[in-house]
C-alpha cells in the first residue's frame, strides 16, 4: 500500500508566519526593542500563540536566527582567489538578508544571540576553513577565528555602526583589501 504524503498542519503555517514576522521585526527593531505583541500583530495572530510555539522572546529569536550562510565550495576555487571570494560572499549575505544583520546587532548585547552567532560560525565557517587549508585542528580554529573577526568586523562597521569611512569604501575596495587580509589569515604561516 503506497504511503500518502503527510498533509501540512495548520500550525505549520502559523509557525512560518510567526518566524517571517519575527525576522522582519528583529531586523527592523533589533532584539531589545522587539516585542512579542508587535511580532504577533505583524503575523496577524494572538500573542499567546507565539508564546505557545516558542516559549519566550529568546526562544523565538533563536528559531528566527536559524541561518545557513550558504558558503560556496571554496575548494573549487584557485587558492589565490579564496579570500576575495569569501569577502564577496559575505558582503552579498550582509546586504541581502536582514536576519543575519538582526543576529549581529543582537549578538553584541545578548548572550543567546551571541551563542547563536558563535554556533553558526563554528559549524559553517570552521569546517570550510578546515577543508581548504588542510591543517591541524588547532590551527584551523585560530585561522577560522581570525577570518570570522574580519568578516564580522566589516559587517559591524559597514552595516550596523555605519562608520563613514567604511560606508564610503567602494565594494570592490572592500573585497580587494579585506580579501587580502582574509587570504593571509587562511594561508600564511
């Protein structure tokens, strides 16, 4: 007897609406200014449903901040192009996804968000670094840490703090200059 596909539950749509509203609201307002009531209003549901599915604002934020960096296959690139490719990829991500920006804003002042950001970089960036540099685990850790500090620093200064010199830099200059630094972090002894 063939197995019939599961029919979507009504709660699936509600959860999706809550997460979409939460991502928009956290991105626009930041973690501290966001409220469960405002998110529920945006999702056009009762605030009690937000609490039912996610428990509290931290639980909702953690769920809304599930994030795939969608890193490119850096092993397929010439070694000399990896730093610039990583910077280009992250600029695309910072400029194209409000959730990652909300997570960065919130991580500066919220332990749960900081832990989420740490987990994203540990589970996504570090394995890519390990794959492309082929060095011992301890060396991968500090190299991935330096790469992450550079990437996060650019995002913080360019997109969150909007420091005039960083905002004024042309994208190509950011890629060239920061890409060279990332390249050194990855491959120089």
